[in-house]
């Protein structure tokens, strides 16, 4: 019941109830005067006045109490809630009863509190992620820098006292410098992707032709490692997508590099499978590595996540390669996920939306 209706009914009741009460008292008083008090008019008038006064006071008091209870109490509850929010406390709830304007206000207030609570929790997660990001960057930058400083000091102190040692030290410094350069490049790209500062140049792209060329180029590197790479088309006939070729190159390189870095087999095997349905094209990149635990599988696309808890960087991984993959694919309107069996291998799935034959080649920034 709305407040307007409630006030209207209470005003009507404040008139009707006293009138009915007065009439009932009038009848009772008339009976008492005629048969009990032998027609004493003065007593009758006094009792009638007192009775009327009592009826008015009781009626007004009861109606005021019930109206005040239904209006003032919810307002007081909202006031208390607002005071709690000003103190920074969001761990409370507003009880919503009824369907009047105050109940609607209370419901809106409660939704606002819940949204503020969610925003606060989200900000806390962002702050925690920021701290973890800074710690991770510091760790991953410090590791190669410390190594470079160690080898430079070794050369300066004359530890590399033979041409062979000197050559080994210089090669190590060069490798660590390249590792550092690669890490900075990945950090730079990831940061720009997060800030939407990297332009995407989309064009119509035949994924079938692209992957055939990519796998042919990859085959030599895999064979040098003693492994094999295969490309197969599972189903579908149309593989046209709208994509940024350079960014898709980065995606494929990051996924396959990640597979090879953590490969525990002497003969690495990479299988690239392409399939298509009415709305999207799916690429599966499968390896025969050690696999990933179910718990770790949920986090491999998070920034700076590595499946090894010690953050050992001996493999050269920065921990953001797959996070970059996720950012790029999602910017294309696609999805990325992984499936894995420990001891058998891991499959990374990439989906991209298809475009029709009528779509024109274009570039987006």
C-alpha cells in the first residue's frame, strides 16, 4: 500500500472510528441514564464528554503509532545505513518490507550498498593485483640483471682468464640481455593492451592458408629440437576471419613457445588442428608435454602466473605470454581456454568469429 493511500485511510479512520465509538457510547449512556442513574442529565453529559475524549485520544494514538511505525522506522533504518556508509562500513543490509515508496527507496538503497560493496571488493582485488604485478616485475627484471652483473664482475675480476671462459661469459651476458629485452617487450605489450593503446589493423584473413604457411615455417625449428609438428583440418570449409595478422602471429608464437619451454619430452610433438562451424573458427594447439594440474589450469592465462610456485625463470618464461594471448584473442571478439591431462599433454583452444563473403577488407584502429 502506498504512503498516499495509507495517510488517506488513516485520516478517514480518524473521523469514522470516533463517530462510531461515540454513537455506541451514546447508546450505552442513554441506557445507563434511564435505567441505572434515574435520568441524571448532568452525569450523562459528563460521562458522554469523557467517553468522547477517551475515544478520540485512543483512536488518534493508535493510528499515529501504526502510521509512524510504517514510515518513521524504515526512514530511521535508512538514516542508520547512510551513517554506516559514511563510516566506511558496508557490511550490513537493509531489510525491505512492503511495496510502498519507502520500501522502493530502501530497495534502491540496498542495491546501492551492494554495488558499493562489490566495487570496494573489486578495488581491493585490483590493488592486490597491482602489488603482485610490481613484485613479479621486480623479481623477473632482477633475475637476469643479477646474472649479468655477476658475469661482468667475473670478467672484471679476471675469473674469465681463458678465451674459452671469456667467450662463455660473453655469450651468457648476451643471452641474459636478450631475455631481459624479451621480458621488457612483453611487459610493454601487455601494459599497452591493458590500456587499449595498441592499434589493431583488421583484415579478412584465411586462417587455413595462414596456418599452413605458419606450420611450414615452424617445422624446421621443431625438427632441430628432434620433434615434429602436424597440421590438420578437422571439419568445415570456410575459414575466413577478420583479424590482425601481426597480433595472430604473436598469439601463435606465445602459445607454441610456452609449450616448448615447458616440454619434458625428448621428442616434442605439436599438433595444430583447424575446424569451423557456422559462426566461428577454432584452432587447437596440442602438445605432448607434462600437462598442467586442474587447479593451475584455471590461472595460466593470468598475468605473471607460472605453474611452478618458485617462479623459476630458467625456462625463460615471463609468465605473461599467455596473458597476452588472452588479451589479443578477446580483442578479436574470440575466446581462449585450455584443457590438459597431467603426463599426457595440453591443448590450447582459440576461437575467432567468422566473416561472410560480402564483408569488405578494412582496417580498424
